[in-house]
C-alpha cells in the first residue's frame, strides 16, 4: 500500500539535517521503498510503498520512528521533537453511552470519549493543506480531525453525532445476511452475514465498523455533541467484509493490517485535544475504554549466531542489541527483547529479528560470495533439450513461433473445459483444451501478411480430468501447428522429417503421426496437434551406423496403376518386403491413380546386375498383383 | 590431321584452339570445326570404309571415344561463356540480394528463457517445470500465506470453477512460480539448486501486465547458505545476462514466504547507480528474493535448523525487455501474435 507523507508533517516529529533525497535513499535501503518525491509549494511529499507487514508505518509517526533509526546510521542528525498530548480533563461528566458487545473477539479494544459544545466549522489552513497534500478532501473541523489522525498516527477513527445514536446505546455485533446500511458516501449497502456493525437503541445500523460510518449518525453543521471513537477490530473480519463489499477504504486497509494496541489511547487524547482546539468543544464523559483482551508481553530470545547464519557476516552482539534498541525492542535480562507494541503482529521468530537487524545493518553492505557446497546431481529433464530441437527445426522450416494466452472464449473449447470463476473478459473465460483454435485465429488475424503462413506453439492445454495424486487437472504439453497455403503432402513431409530429426523409429513415428492427423480447415488452412511428451519419449540422439558398401546401386522408376481402396503404405510395404536388396523406396510422383516410385537396388555383398534387378522386379509385380496393383504399360 | 594414329595431336590442336578462344562464338566455331558435318570426326567416320573390315570395330570405338572426349572438353569451355550474353550485366546480377531460404522466427520469450537458463546452468542449477493450474495449498498456504492474510491481495489470482479439495483448497492459476518451491522440496532430494521456468497467470492486463506470462524462479537449499550467497548468484546473473559491468543490490521488502525478503535492483547500464536522466535513481527494479521462510522449509519436510535456503524469481518477459533494449513499449505485443511483430525477432 502506498502512502503520501509530506516532509513538513514529518517535522512535527523529528528534526534532521537530511535533505529529502537523503531521506528517500535511507528509507529505501533500510526500510521501505520511496517511489517518488513530489515537490509541492515549499514542501516535499514522499510517496512510500509500505510493505503489507508494516501497518505500523502507514503514518507520519511510523515513518518518523523509522527515520530516527536509519538517518543516524547514514551520518545525519535526527532528533525526536514530538510531545504527546496529555489527557484532557473532563469538564462535566454528564454523558454516557451504553455499550454491549456480542462477541469480545470482534472488538479487542473499544474506546471512546463524548464531547459537548461542538462548534462546527472549517479547519485551519494548515490542517486543510496537509490533508490535501495527502489526497484527502477537508470536510469540516470534526471529520478532518479523524482523517488527520489516521495519517498522523495510523489510527483510523470515527466520529458520531452523539444525539443521533438513539437511546445512547451501541450494540456491537455481526450482521445477518441481507441487512442494509447506508454509508457516509450515500451508498446503500446490502450486507452479507458476519460483518461487524453497530446497532443503536432504536435498532438502526449506525456504523459499518472499520470500513465506513453510516449516514444516519453523521456529524453535520447542527451537531452539538460528538462521540469520538477509536477501536481495534478483528483484522480478518474487517478484511473479509471489505473484500466482499468491494469497498476498500483507507480505514479498512489499516485495520486489516493490525493496529497498535497501545497507540489507541494516546491517539484518542491527541484527537480530543485537537477537537477542543478547533471547535471549542469540551469533554463531557469519562474515558470509555473496554479492553476485551490483554495482550501478553511478547519476548523473543536473541540468537546472534542465528542472525549471522543468515547474514553471512559477523555482526557482533553489541551491535545486534543496539540496532534492536533503536527500533524500540527493549532488552529484557541477558538475551531477551520485548517486541514493541506497534510491531506486535509482525515479529514472531528469530528470522524476523534477523531481518530487523540485517536490514538496518544494510543489505547493500553485505559482500558477494560464490556458492560453494556440493553441486546437486539431479536427473536431467531431457524434454528441455528436445523442446529446443523441435523449436529450431520448425524455425528453420519457416515457422513463426507464437505464444497465446492460456484462457480463451467458450467457442474455442467445449462445454467440458475448465472455467475461470473470475475471468478478465468473456473472451477469456475458459482454459484452452487445444492450441489449434487460437493458432487458427492468429492465421486469420494475419491473413494479409503473406500467402503462405506457418505458425506453431508449444504449450500446455488443460483437461477436465484430474491427476489422482496431485488433485490437479492434466496439463499435457502440445505442439500445435497451423499452416496456410502449404500443400498437405508438404506439411506431412515436415512432420516426418521432424520425427526423423528426433531420431524416432519408423514405427514410433508412424504411430504418433497417425494419431495426430492433419486437419483441413478450408481456404488452404491445415492444422495438426501433436502430444509433446509422446514425441519426446521416442526421441534419441543415438544413431546406428550401417556400413557403406563399395558397390553401386541401380535406380529405376516404376509407375503403377492403383485400384480404388488401395493406399500408399500398403503398396510400399509390399514392395519393400519383396526383396532385401531393395535399399530405398521413395514416392516420386502421382498422376490420378498412377503412382511412380523411385527404387534403389543394392546388394551389400556384390555388385548388383541388371539380371538381379529383373528378378527382383518380377517378385514385386507378383506380390502387387495380389492387391490389384499393376505396372503401367 | 585426320590420321587417327595422331589422336594426341588432334587433342593438342583442340587445346590450342580453345586457349585462343575468347567468346562463345569462338567456341562455337571450334565446335563446328571438330564436330560439325565437315569436321574432323565426320571425316574420320567417312574414312571408315578404307579400314580393313577386321579393324573397323576397334576403329569405330576409338572414334566414338574421341568424339565423347572432344564434346566434353568443348562443353566445359563453352560453360565459361555461359550467359556471356549477360556478362556485361554480371555486376548488377551480383549486386542483387541473395535468395534467402525460408526461415521462420522463434518467439522472444523462447529466446529469453534460453538465455536465462544458459546463465544458471553453469552454477549447477537444474531446470524444472511446474504446473500452471495448481491447488491453493501450493500457491499460498505452503508458502506461509493463510487464506485470510492480506498479503494475498498482492496476487491477482484467477480461480477455476471446480470443486474445492478438502486438504489442498481451491484450484487456481498459479500467480507465481513459487508454487513449485514446496513441491521441489517434497521430492526429498537435497541439496537443491532449482531453476523453475513456468507459465503463470494474474488477473491483470495493461501496458505492463498480461494475464499469461512466464516467471523464472531460483531456489537453493543447502547447509550454510546465507544472504551473501544470494548476492553472489544474483551478481553472477547480472554480469552474465546484462553485462560484465553490471551489479545488483538488495533492499528490504516483504514476502510471506521469505524472511528476510528483498527487492532486487540492478544498477542502471548508463550511470551505474549514480543517477541519470534515464533512470532517475541510478537503479532499476528487477524483482523479489529472500531467504526461504522456516515455515516453507517445514512444509517441504526440511529441517530449518540444519538447512537454509534462498529463492528469487521474477518475470521472464520484463527481465528480457530490460536487457535487450528492444524498445517494446507494451508487453501485450508479446501475446498479440502479430506476424509483423514476430518476424522482427
């Protein structure tokens, strides 16, 4: 979460000789990243990306605390100048509020003060200007105080018009499904069950706790009495409610990260002091402070060896404790520290302590060391090698490699495809079950590019069938190929040649190619999808050498007339099996049903003669006659 | 000259004549002189009748072989002047562009993956792949991110409409390669130096985000591994991938699955960390890293008192775009599959 902090505001807390750039650098290197510094008038506003674990730093106070630690390490002076506002006196203790809490876990701490004699008006310029600098619209002297305190202390607050809390009664409870509350922004919100709300004596919902107040109890120009309200809520409940309502307010984002338990009362008195000053109001009640849970002290043992096992350098014990002390970790006894209240949620284990120490010591100050230790001997996944071979093969055969999104529209997949619950758009609602539809779209989209197009992708597809062990869908990797303007036979040839390049046996190659048929889509578009692992399974770098003879082969072309129903592979097999001296047989040409073969005869033991070939030819004719294939005369 | 006994002289004469030839016309003349109707060979054949019958066969063979030889030699010579009619344009011809074989293009993501892999393999890393559609447990819980944790907001996760598994949770498109960490650990094969490059998905689409993308993730688990080793590996990567004079730095960050966690910056290739107009601060953000959280090691069945580890991982596309100065202004081009884009790589 990013926050904006004006330099001028920080000066309420600290006095330093560091320039804004130096402050930004120190924070970035030791604490959290300062994304940019914006110069406004004569001020500088830091935009800081506070990491989710550092809810304590979503405030001027939190950033100032951090600067007190990091600036001196960079050689700058830094002095704490902020003084806490003392508790205000109760002028006239006449007002009360009747609080009932249905479940203590909802509100670990509930505190409030009632004030009378409120004069509604505008805040002074300095308050308004500071709020505007951090992007908050000034809304009058009372509301401004609550917003101001949220930025100043990181403590979200709310203020009610006391007289609009009917019966001066508050019941903190969980919503039941379907209850409606109109929030300050005027929106009617229908609640799911389990949202923390406050009901008044008349059964009205007067607060959507931790997210936004309700319209029916808001402060306006007629307000005379207010109830200032500072709470700690169950962070998980706030988060769930805010997420399910889709209403992510600054207050909710802070509450769900956890609030400084011990910061609640000081923040309350600070705000009371401000309201007194800005509106002339006076305290008219006792402090209401219901502590539903006492948080035990959190003590952690400091293990300097552990710190250095992680850092890789020798940070000595004194420095470890000195860094921790500067961060507010109080030393208890010989080797324990007490976690400060504002870091209570974040620090649990020795590794957390190590992080605190080493980040302040400076990650950038650690040396670079090469990995030593044993190099793991793992079984190599050969599929990566073959993936590369396939990609290069296709590239050098004129194919463009594509990467398409994993999700696509329902028209590209069946009803059975895995559906995305929260798709970005209807066009990306389902996981693809084949690479082909999206590749066809690629060809379609690029139709003006060239008459001949060849594209491919190697990626997973997603099946609605599950792996019993991992309980996840089968996600086989496929090779998808789409061509336009490429002859059927040429594409088939590319696939055979690919299989050959991978070292596939003839049988394996036939098996895979026959189970991955080439589909025709019209407009001279073809597609084929091959299972990657089936192909890789048969791939090998091994080759068997056949001795080269010194005898010459005799080559001749033969043309046969093929009757209907007989196909090439059958003829080929019969010819090849006719005699072992048939060394090579290749398809040469086709005209109607006339097939021309080029045949090479070779005898590895002696020079083959025309008498020999004549004899072989006779065998071929005889065998082919059985299936009705005859020599064309 | 027509004495067949003097075959050698005939050949020599032919050679002389051809040596003096300077054009295709010259060669044609010579051809007629030897092989034409009134040429030497014709005359010799005409002389056949004068040869005694018993020697005629031998004589015929000799003439034929001479004829073949002459034809061959002349043929060879006439090739010299082949296209001699365009000889005056030969410079122009040679200045034409070559006929290129029809070669396609590998996608820039493939190139990036291959380069990244090439850097880590010599350090003993083994490449793996882990599934894109994964259970919540491996994408989050095993990485120390319970369901209610606000840290989960950072991942714009896609959920799949499918029954929830009692133990492993909902089905998601993994938003990061870190979902492979615990799976790799559970193989029980230590030490680990894994390089997982896999497809991920997040619910984002804009100039710098696409809903499908690739991440690479390094994971090292061993005895005595600390932050200085992480810096060592990342600097090795910076030098070998971005250039020998580049270096990284670590800054504090927060991830639930590492403790401590870092953001990794690389120094600007122009000013090397000083700050210039191009980079502003002198450093550019690369991605996240950290020391593996003990809870993650525990989920992977590894004793964190004996073993430590580090992990780093970030987007393949973005990293490559930072390196190559390809000037790709919108990451969505990578998945647009416009052939005019693809043919540039």
